[in-house]
C-alpha cells in the first residue's frame, strides 16, 4: 500500500541535486526520524516548494510512498523564528551534520526532535549562547542514540563517582579518573553528576544547557573525542569549512604594496565547533 504521512513536523537537514528540476532531501521528522524525500520539480521558478524547503526552518511536510526515498506532497513553513546567520548558521549546520552522521534512517526520536527544534530557535535568537546550545545538544544526542556512557559511574569499576575526583570521558571506557599528565582536562564527579541529572530533568534541554554553563569549555574537549570516534571522522565538514574561512581571512590581512598597513582583521574567536 502507498503509505501517506500528513502534516508532519520536520526540518530539512541536507539537500542533493537529483535532476535538473528535482532535489533529494534528508529530513528529520518528529515521529518518523530521519528520512529521505524526493521533491519533484522543486528547482523550477514556479514551484511552491522552492522558497520553503530551507534548512534550520520549522516545516510541516506531507509525503507518500513505502520505498527508501518517499515522494514529497506538500510543505509549509511553520514560522516562529528567522534563519540563523553568521556563526549561528554555521553552528546549526554542524547540528545537521551530527544528525546526518549519528541517526539511522527511520528511527524516531521525538524527544530529540524537540531538543533540536529548541536548539535551532536559540541559535537564531541568542547569539551569545551558541557554545552552550551546542554542548547541551551534543550530550542529549549522544544519550538519545545510546552512545553516551553512564555519567554517574566509573566506566571500568561501575563505582559511583567521587564528587571531588576529576574524570575524563573515554570513548571505549566511559568515565575514568584523570592520569597525572591529564591534570586540568576533565570535569569533577560533581560536575558530571550535575549533567547526568540535568539530562533526566523534565525540561532536559534547558536544564542541560544550564548545567553546561560553568564547564562548557572543558566539556567541548570531552564530547569532541566521543563524537569523532562514533562518527568515524577526524574533522567535521562544518568545522573544516570554518577553518577554511578563517584561513582566507588571515590571507586577506597580508599587507599589499599599496597599503603597507593592510586591512584591520579581528583575532579569530574561539570556534564552538569540534
């Protein structure tokens, strides 16, 4: 039978050219998970889908079919916030890359979808909270797909964490006490326990964001190794793009013969991306 899904909350994660007039969309939907849709004729100037099917925008989609790639039937913008710009746009693209790499197709994660929707909204409205948003979403994504070790116990002994002891998160071993040469690189047991409790809270995203606030710099290093390990990459594409843009900015700051002083370039800000 031709399965039809109507008015499903969704976000476009990525778009591929399929023909001269059509696109393949990678979509994250609330009740059906990550799916692939073909949007026929969407690149034609007269297509009603053309101005709607943008990433980082809340959509209501309808589709049909039971093949791996379904057919898009309708798309409506749900409103609520504007498109993120600048660093926030890059951060949103990074979230999309994480979902593409870590989510299996047709595996629903309604709670994760809600976390993602709130993360995108905060990126669009609060440019000062980008790093906190990314750290909170990384943790909740890893937990949702079963890749985050228990943050309440040591990975090897399963002993309850000592609140005053420092621990590091290892991809294959979970939380382990810091070695002498790793001093200053981890979080205390109390901080890990606070993050663990926050992710179990009713308002998990905001609670995790608040718990990340005092430790977000150290937490970035901890989640980075875990994300790279499970994604099978050394550098995410969005991170590499940011590095390339920064390199172009540094190159443009080289003084020219006609302008010995050269243009004024701000120092590179600390990137929120792994």
